[in-house]
């Protein structure tokens, strides 16, 4: 009788352990499904690029990363953050693909007239120049407005005055539009939408570079 009781007790313990194991497996499964679901809510694709919604303090941002081939089998991870959701950024892009000839000097020329009243004009231009510099472009600054350039001791730079170089002109306009013809890029900003302009330029540049295979990238 004692042996039978001992055997029955061991069986009960074994059943309890199986139940506990199944319960733990169920919890792990629920956790995995839940984490995957919540991750999918913050992740989306735009034109082949994977973005994640993140927050920097209270500022919502959209993050995409990729690797740049820096030569000699060196891959550099680059993190791109935009303030504007690329899916809803309605900035118009016209003309040729936003490809920049890295062998030519690159000028970023700003007409501050009209843009100086915009809260984020300095931040926007800084974000653009940092992005270009990080991608190893040789950048020089300038001013689109001849009289303002003369008054401030700056170099007067336009697409017409530097036809042997690449020039990005940024100025206030009547509509939000980016256009490109040859080595001339024009970013027209209305309603102080400078951050939308810069976000659109950077994202579209990445899309066009990947599409044309100008240098190797491995996107997330």
C-alpha cells in the first residue's frame, strides 16, 4: 500500500510540473505575440525603407538606419531621424532624381529673406548640412541674395554663378517644392515648412541613391 501511495504521489507531482511548464510556455507565447504586435504598431515601410516611431523626450521622431560602404570592407551605420512622418510629408519633388555628384564641390546657399522669421530655419539648414557632411560631401556655404551676401561678407552663390559645381538653393516661396535639374537643386519653402523640406530631401535622396545603386547600402 505504501508503494502504491508513493507512486500516486509522484504521478500527481509530475502532472503538476507539466501544468506549470505548459503555463510558463503559454506566458512566454503571449509575451512574444504581444511584443511583436506592439512593435508592428510602431514600425512601417515607406518606399522600401523601414521606419520606427520613437520619442526623444517629448518629441516624436521617425527613425531609419542603414549601412554605408566606406571602402576597404568598412560598413558605417547611419541613423536617420526625421520629425515628419514620411508617409504624410506632402512636399513636392520635381525633376531628376536627387543624386549629388560627390566629385564636385557642393554649395548650400540660403536666402534668409523670409526664412529668418521661421522658428526652425537654422535647425533645418543645420540638419541638412550635417546629413550631407556625414555622407562625405565637400560642403561650402553661400547666400542666394546678392545684396545680402555683400552686406554680410558672404559668398554669393546661385546655380547660375557656380555651374561647374553642385548647388542647393534654399529660399522662401509660394509652395513647398524641391526641384532638380542637372547639378542645380532648388528647395522652395512656404509657410516656414523648413523641417518638412529637409526631411523630404534627405529621405528622397536615400531612396534615389538606393534605386540607382550609386554606392552600397544595406537597409534595415
